[in-house]
């Protein structure tokens, strides 16, 4: 993860793009790229989606998410692991196994 962030910073800084990478605009870019990922699945089954395009758009989503975490000096691995801990409490196996209900409905 740290190697990816380092390479993203190098890519960004070599082009003097940090000036455009404030948290608000990174969040907007992340949302836009997520929408482009969704577009790949529009009007077709998951099996009919082009895996190459999924790979490309998912990379964009991940890149902007990593840059946003970096802007706030957050460790992506740490925050994901913490969120899993929180979700384990909200979604105990005994109540949530095999159901897609939200924790407030369990």
C-alpha cells in the first residue's frame, strides 16, 4: 500500500497536480470514478461487464481513495481494519449471517 501511495505522489508531484488535489476535489474525483465503474455494469449482467475496463476504473477509484487518505495523513490499512472491527460489532455473525439487512434491522 505504501509503495502505491509513494508512486501516486511521485506521479502527481512531477506534474504539479498537488494544487488540484485538495480533499474536496479528491472526494469528487473518487465519486466520479466510482460512477464510471458503475457505468460498466449498466444494462448488463455482471458476467457481461468487460474485466479490463473494471480493472482500469477500479484502479482509478483506489488511486483517488489512497490520495484522499494521504491528504488526511490516514493509514489506509489501519482505517480499513478499524472499520472491520466496528462492523463486526454492528453485524454479529449470529444475527447477520446470510442476510443483507442493515444492522438497525437485525
